[in-house]
C-alpha cells in the first residue's frame, strides 16, 4: 500500500484569492491536501476517516488567482488505524500579471514550481473500516527503509538577480518597432524606465542619425551622459561592432570610459554573416578593455567560447571576478535548450557569475530557466521585440518588468545598481 498516490489539478479562481484581491492564502493548499487525504482513505478503507494532525507544513512560493495548481498525496505509512501521508502542491501554469499584456495572459511553466509541502496523519476508526486489510489496493513500490519520512528539504535560496536591459541592439531596426530608442535622449529615457522596472545594467549599442550601427566614441559618450542624467544603472558597451570593423574601430567605444564592456570570446556563424574573432584579436581586445578600466563581460555563443574565456583568465589576459554572458538561440550558435544551458553553466567557476541572453521566442523561457538555476538575465529589444507572441513590446521596460515579476514569484531578490556593482566587482571610478 505504501506509495499509493492520488492527485488533483485545478485553477485558482478570484474566489480563492484572499489578500489584495490576487494572492491565494495558504489555507487553500491545505484544503486541497484534505480532499486528497479523504480520497486516499476512501480508496484504502472505504471511509472518509478523520484528519488528525499535520507534522509539518512548508509554504514555498506564492499562488495567485488564475494559476493552475497540481496537488498530490502519497501514502507513506500505515498503522492499525493511522495513515501517514506526504503532500505536495506545484504550480504548473502561471497568470502573467505584467504591464502591457491582457489580464487573461498565462504561461505554461517549463518546470513546475513547488508552492507547498506537508506531512500529515489521518485516522480511520476501527469500527468505520469497510475494506479488510487483505483487500487493500496495491500501491507503488514502498519507500526504501532508509528513506526518512520527513518533509523534503526547503528549496535552495537563490542569489540576488542582476537584470540587464539591451535597449538598442545591433540588428533590430526602427522599422520593426517604433519604440527603438536611437537618439541619446531617447536612450537615456528608456534606460531610466528600465531601471524603474528592475534593471541594474544597460547593455548599450548606439546608432548614427540614419539608424546605422556605429562604434562612434562621441555617440557612446552622448548616450552615456543622457543615461547618467536620469539613473545610476551600470552601462555596458559592446565591442562586437559590425562585420569588417577593425579591433581599433570596435574599441572606439571604450573612450567614453564605461564601467563594463563585452568581450566576444570566439568566431561565430551569425545568421548569414560571420563574426570573426581570432584568438590574437580576442587578446588584443581584452587588453584594451583592461586598459580602459572596464570590467569585461565574457560573451559566449558556444561551449568553445566559454572555454576560451577560461584560458584567457589562466593566461592573465582577464582578471577575476569573471562574468559570463551565455547567448542562446542565435542561428549558427548553440541552441536555446535546457540541456545546453545547464552544460554551459556547469563550466562556469564557482566564484564567477553568469547570465543568459536568448533571442526571439527563446528569451522568456531561457531567462526564466536561468533565474531558477541561480544565473542572471538579459532582456530587451536587442534580442526580442515581442512581449508575448503577437504582442509588440513598447520598449524594453515591459520585458524587464515581466522578468522582474517572475523573479519575485521565485522569491528571488533583485539587485539594485549599487549591489550589482558589488557582485560584478566594479570599482568606483
């Protein structure tokens, strides 16, 4: 009989919401557990029995109206009249609750989120049993003798989250979205909106008056000045540049003395183009970033790029603390899959930080997976112009707000700019 399990899945309604009209109280999860315990007792004894006590209860994540919750109860010990059970409730669909999307928007979670666990004991009085013990149903294999009958360990405490907003982009055009900031003033305004939504880092490309990507030091300096007028986000410039630019041209942006700069760590088939970064050129760019005083963000589109970054550190070309940006889903680069992300993240040293940028439809599921795994996230128009499928993002701030809301659902703190500087090893200028 040990291992006999029952489950129920249902949607939390507005009637279930108790706090602020949205948050479902923990008692609702316990009510589900009570219903499941009753079903187990009926299957076992032919009687509803009585719930005697909970030995332990853990509330692990919030549940809101509109979420779908799947709850299970498993029989783990049977006495003469007592029946001990283990309960778990998991959120499998989440209402989005983000600015700029319909109130009815919802997402199927790539991995269910455990919201509540408990262990409890029920009793069926001897006189009420209607099923002889020899006719008890056969359950799943019983737990091993050494398995402790206790509530599972609490979920791992996740570190503070650094949210990066890529607000301009090298490939996205203003024809694709009218909300793309181009002038320095537009960039400054969008950066302030993104910080208000939860971003602490602005990943910055700039464009000339015709909308073409440029590495002009003057243009970067003007954008940087406008950003600093309005917010204290870390500004991270890109040294990738356009195809065919020399190292010196690509490094021109460093003249504005940014706090961070991206370092592409390898050559890549980027769509129909080839982004060439020879090993000598990577080392030349690393030296230029180091001389500027900026902290290098190690941009890795492949497993080999990450391993090359580790070689740069071993050679002394870059210095700790290291920060890796894992880029997923670029045509020609590593795919946006959970297996790819988990493997690349496993190569990152324990004393380093890492984040994820994923393109198009992969941005949301991959950055949310990164948040669950303890990594950081980059969102914005550079990588994805849609808030949801078919809904055009009005700038990058709604994408940042959506990512921040997901982090809060995981109880993961969001780092402000000052704290992000500490985590990334950025010293005051």
